C-alpha cells in the first residue's frame, strides 16, 4: 500500500483529474452499469475519487455513494476532489476484508481487481455487498 500512498497525488494530477489514459473509459463504465437517480453505489478501490464523482452526479441527492480504497493518500485526495456531500462517504478499507451492513444496488471497481493479492476473497466481499439483483461493473 505504501506505493499507492506515494503515487496517488501524481496519479491524480496526470491521469485521473483530466480523464486521460485509463480514465477515458470512466463515463462508459458508469453508463454500462446503468447508474441512475436513487441508486446506492459502492465504488471499490475508488482511488482519488474520479469514478466516484461521476457516480455521485448520476445518483443525485436521492442516492447514496461510498468510495472505498486502501490508500489513505488516495482517500484524502478523493474527499477534497468530491467535496462534502450528505450522501457521499469515503472509507479506508481493504477490499479483501471489508463488510457493510448496507447492500448496494451497484458495485464498481475500475482497474483494480487484478491488483488484489486475493481477488477471489475480494469478489466474495463484493457479492456479499450487492443486493440480489445488484450489478457489478
């Protein structure tokens, strides 16, 4: 995790904040998982919160969004980038160890699953976080 804490500011400035490089597909992801007003969404491995921001814009004030990442530095940038919203939370968690009492309509995880040492464990946590009719993207 140390590496992500070190590169988060540069990563955000170079790629994420300008929707360049890998972030050119962010809008497409949000479209494909059909994020809409009122949805509850977990953005797992949210990094600096770029995908989270697009999701928050789509769910509106009636939805709820959680951005989750293991990097403290990335979460700090995400909070600043997104601002304070009553229906938006950011949490510092490990994708392989988390649990929520709330089930989500949608879980997104852009460009991160292959970084998890135990992706199967992370996928089980994702499944447990989704409503029965939920969507993973």
